[in-house]
């Protein structure tokens, strides 16, 4: 049976362990630097606003949203949404996260190609991801290799999305690290702390990409050996 195949653990374990480590590191790093206030006294929302203005961007709204580290930039609504622990906090952790999200808004304004590709893939992923499991399960149940192959192709789209996400997130962090100091949001000595939060968060995207890739390899291995 697909869900009880012990071979799956061999493929899934690396990504699972990496994800657990990355999530723990991100949480610990954020909590560590959330206790250190930036010398500028700017909140996350104010830091993001300053970063956007430095890039000549005046049409992106900044608003508070619910959830822990639920921060994100919505290119369709041109809105930067920051969690409560980021929006009103003047900690180095909050400023790092806020500036990272502002980096995505700058990418959007400057037509950064990988961001455009990722945005274009979102509706595809929303459809293909659930279909992948439906086709694979249907293929197994009806002993129809063709359906399984369609499912694997659908799942491959999720892998592509996870891989495309890596340069998008890395570039947003690189922009944030550079502009935070240039705009006077943090001092050069503080930039390392804010950057540590972004580096830890980036590991979660690496873990997601590894997990998706290993799952795809499992499907290929598992079903290429079926008679």
C-alpha cells in the first residue's frame, strides 16, 4: 500500500529532519532577536515603509494581519501584510522580517523574473497539487499506470514551484540586508542579527524544496518498478 510503504521513509526522512531543524532554528532565532530593540526605534511597519520609499514605491499598503510569522506580500493586492509580532515591534527580528517582505514588493515593482514565474505558477499549483494525489490513488486502485503518471506530472509542478521559490526568497533577503543599512533602519553592527533571522527563515524554504523533490523521486522510484 502506498501509505504504508517503509521505503517512503527513506525518501521522506531527509526532508522531514531538515524541516524540523529549520523550523526550530527560525523560531529560536526570531525569539532571540525579538528581545533586542533596534537603535533606530522603528517598528516593522515603519521599517518596511522606509524601505519601500527608498525604492520609490508609494502604492503598496502595509497592514497588520493575524497569526505568528504569517507575514507576506500580496502582489495582486499590492499589500504587505505583517503579523502582530512584526507590525508594531521595534525588535531586530521584526525589522528583518518586515524588510524581507518589503523586498518582495521591490521585486514586484522591478519585474523580478523569478517572482513573476512563481506568481504565474500559483493557480497551476492550486489545481495540480490536489489532483496529483487523486490521480496517483486512482491509478493504484484501478491498476492504471497512465493515471499514476499523470499524478506524478502534476506533483512535479509542486517541485518546480518549490525550486523557483528559492531564488525569490534569497533575493528578497539579500535586498533587505543591503537596504536596511543604507536606509538607516539598522546600524552595520545590527545588520548581522537581522540577517540571521532571514537566513534561518530561508532554510524553511530549502527544506520544503528538498521534501518536495524527495517525494517526487519516491513516486518515480515506487511506480517505475511496478509490473
